[in-house]
C-alpha cells in the first residue's frame, strides 16, 4: 500500500529537486491534462481493485493512452482553434474521477461504519 | 505489505503497475510546478490595438509609480520635518538645503535675470552651396562660453531652451543639434539666467566677450533684462554611484611627521 505513495514522492522529487529541469509555459497545459488523466487512472484502479476486477495491462495501458490521447486532443483543439478544449477534457476526466470516488467512498464507509456490505458489492472478495 | 486500517483485498498483482504509474504521475505533477517563467513579451506578432492597449497599461503603471514616488517623497519630507524639532536649526538647515538645491538644479527657480537669444546666421539658414556654413552656425562651445560668462557674473540658475544647466549638465555637439542634459536642443537658443540683471547684462556684453565674437560672425544675438524669470529643475538628476560624501571635518594634520 505504501509502495505507490512512496513512488509518487520519489517521482515528484526526481523532477522537482534538480534545478535544471524546467518546462516551458506552452507545454504546461498538456502536462495538466496528463496529470488529470493519471489521477483518473489511479482512482479507477482503486475501484477495480475493490471490485476484484483489476487487470494490470488494462490499467497501465489506460494510464498511458488516456494521458497521451488527452494531450493529442488538446493539441488538435489548439490546431483547429477550438476554445476550451483543455476544460472539456478536464471535465470529462473529473466526472469519471467523482464517479469512481463515490464508489470508493461508499465502500469505505460501509467497511468502516456499517460492517455490512451494501447492495451491489457482493462480488467483493473477503479480505 | 502493511496491514491497513481499511482492509483491502490482498490483491498483490496491482501493486507493481500502480507503483509504476504513481512514479510517472509524481513526475508529471512535479513538471507542472516546474513551469518556467512565461515567455518574454513578443510584440512582433501583436496587432495595433494590442500594442495600444499594452502602451496604455504601461503608461498607467508608470503614472501609478510616479504617484507612489510623489507620496513617498512627501512622507520622506514629513519625516525629515519631524526629525528636526529645533525650529531655528531647522530653518538654518532648510536654508542650506534650499541653496544647495538651487545649485544642484533639483528645483525650479524664479527671480530676475536676463534672456539671451542666439540664432544662427541668416546666411547659414539659406544653406548656400558654395560657402562652408560651419563657422556661421552656433556651436556647443559658443553656448559653453555663454554659460561660463554668466556663471562668472554670478548667475544662480541657467537654462538653455528650458533645459536647466546644472553642475551635472553636459553641453555637447550632436550633429545638427546640441545636447543639454542629454536632450537635444536646436537654434534659436534661448539662454535664461537668474542673477542681478545689470551685472549679468554688463558681463555678457563685455567688449571682445563671447557675444561680441558671435556678433562679428553675424550671428543673431539678442539680450534683454527681465523682472521675473522661471527656470525649470533638471528633469533627471544623475545618482551618485561611486563618490562618498566626506561629511566629517578632515582631521587636522599631525605635526612632526
């Protein structure tokens, strides 16, 4: 459980601490949508783990391809002079994030306080 | 694996991919924070309206800064005022400061004086092709000599075409014009000097003096006394960067050394 969080910190430090690495402002929005896509993948993964449907290949490919396609769409939107493409992409991912987060929250609340499975969670494997 | 308070399924296979993705995500987040300063303003692609807006914004910023400067200077003056409580000492100090400011050119000055108007020879204005007009023009050296003569006669403030000539002012030839305080001025040159009008008038018209010489070159010269003149301050006084004022009295020399 702590390994992913440790990896998050290590990855952050690896880029943040060296002074030489900088990102020019024009690429910042691409990284932005990639970050949102990444968070969506992580939250989705937590949900799928809870559901017992986790598949590592789907997860890894989802992360990279979602981030890539999001950046590509953003580029395309910029090339076609469509406004607010970044906003639309972000909104799509955020909706997914909240969906999955709601599921996770319900699961955690059920585990913590109610000690019983709410309907629709019968497929959980016993810990 | 540590046992969590929230029991999760012991799904080990998710550990490695999630770790890898978290590593990538951490790097991405760090990248977001490492965005370098925005590009330098590129004015080459801007439209006229954008440039006008930019100019207006910069000008209003400039106005604001000027207002701020004014406020701070008032505050500074007030602080100097309150710091000097002894009225008599204060008056003396104020007199010294005012005199020095007149000398330094950091304040406009009003008083009686003379006005000298020097214009190029009429012949030079026609620019005849077969005559070298150079000796017929008014040069920086002529103005320097006029200023020098006025100073020798006790002029307290001098200006050339509304450029105050202070201790820091330079009068230099720059092609067709003359630079005073790094501002170009050109003929006719209106030299104003505040001082005792009669003394200044007599000094500047001294036989074989500078105006006499100019007149001999057919330069158009006009001198008049004035009851009241106003001479502006130096627009931008250069700052003192390398010199240090020696405010304490020098130590008396030791004998026998």
